């Protein structure tokens, strides 16, 4: 029997007009902390009294203002580095940490293992189970992934964070793939910290950020006292420049994904059995085929202009639509879909190109001489 895709519960996206307003709001925050030629020059090093470049400190202040947070710290290591820095600042070996009952993202699993925390799982999709775990009094901290870990996850991150806050449990949110795409980041929903990669937001390689409560961010900054660990001023400025177009870019991309879903459901491409929009890490289309050729499709799609593997999932390098396997954490939860389901992200492309590549790829798999 062929597998079927589970019902998915995609997170809300930002309408184009709101995305434009967010872009303008980011520039207003920038104007509050930069003047004159400061946007054209950058410094480096451990500036006395700051412990980091002045330009880096200004960009951190912009990000804190934009997200309505007390503080922000730029870190090396992209999203993984940001999560690692925040968790290291919050918990120690042997401390209990509440997490969702689902496969943990692979790099986060390495961080949790390295710290040596005692993780306890509760099903965040079940408010009663979450309340029971929180009411135990065992936890000072909870870790929440904003996007979905399991394809069928349905929890509202705002409700999870509110429940934690009501129980006196502080929260760290993995906001990768969600920040600037969903209406509000974790810290804007009441979390103590949002952690995410600026590389996934068209910034330079390796730069991440922790945005949140001053005490937590201060510990992150204190731990990162080495000059070699600083995000230098030119990196910080590069990240800020890139961020200015991300809100509109992601709003357009979300709209294209919705159009592709509608057209595939209408039967525009022969060989497609099911399609779902899902926040399977990045917001994407999960396309179940009517034959088990999903492992072969990415390489064929690359012949017609698709990207056959991710670089940073919405990094500056990714412009062509991505045709790829499902994420490792999603396959851990639903391994039966591996041969049947392909993940498609439009990136900067329109719906016509995405559908054309899919149609031509499936035709080529039916007849290897085609295309």
C-alpha cells in the first residue's frame, strides 16, 4: 500500500503589505542606531569597554529594537551556534530541560548531548500533557522549536510559550526558518530568547544571533569574550544589509508556494498523488508521487534548472527552486515517505518554473530519453 501524507498545520505567513511595513520598521530601527557613514564603514576587534566591534554592537541594538527585546548578541556558528550559546548560558550538565516529544533536529541533539542536560519530553500538541509537565515544578527552562519537528505537529508556539510563562518556566526558541516569515518570532511572543541563523536570512556565512532577555544575552556575550570568536563589524553590517529585503522576499516565496499547491491539487502535473504545504524545517511543499521515484527526482530536476541540495535553506546562494529529499528529522518520524515524497522550495522562482521543472522531471523519469 502506498503511504499517505499526514495532515499538516502550516504556520501563518506574513502578507505582502505587512512584509513591506516590516522592512520599513527595520530601517527605522537602523536609523535610530546608525548615522552618516557608519553604514558604509565597519571596525573589527575587541573594543575596550564593549568587548566587540562598535559596528557589531550597533547592529545588535538594531535587532533588539526590531524584535522588541532587551538585548541581542551576534555569534559565530549560524543558527546552531546561536542555539548552543543560549542553551549553554541557561542550563548546565544535569539540569532538566523540557522539550517537545519529537525527533530533535540533528545539530541541536549534538548540543544537548554536549551540555549533558536531562531532557524530558512532553507532547506540545496536547495542552493537558504540557500542563502536566509544567505543573511538576521540575523545570526552570523549556526549549521550543518554532517550526515543525513532526509533519503532523499542530501546536501554536504562542500558546506553548504562554503556558510555560504562566508556570514560571523560561523559554529558548529555535526560530530558524520562522523569523520574518511568521507574524512574530518567539521573543515577540514572550520567549526569553529567540535563536536563529542570519545566513538563512541572506547574511554572511556563519553568523547567528540570540535576541532576548538581558540576563541571558549578557551571559552569551560574557562566554564569548575571545577576540577570535567575535562577529566582526563587516560581517554584522553585511547581515543587516541583507535583512532589509528578507521580509518581502519571504512573503513572495510563501505566496508562490501556496499557488504551486493549488495548481498541483488541481491536477496540473501528472504523477503527483498528494501535496501539502508544511513547515518541515523551512516552509516548503511536500509532494507525494504516484511512484516510488522520490530518491531519483532531485538529480533529474537539476538537469532542468533546479537546485538539487540546500546550502542554508534560503541562503544568499539559493535562487533556483530546490527539489530535495525530506529533512532527516521528518524522515526519522515518517521513514515510509522516503521513496515517495520530495520536498520542493520555490526559493526566488515563480510557480510556472516550479511546475515546469516538476512536470519535465517526472516525464524524464518515465522516459529517460525525454528532456
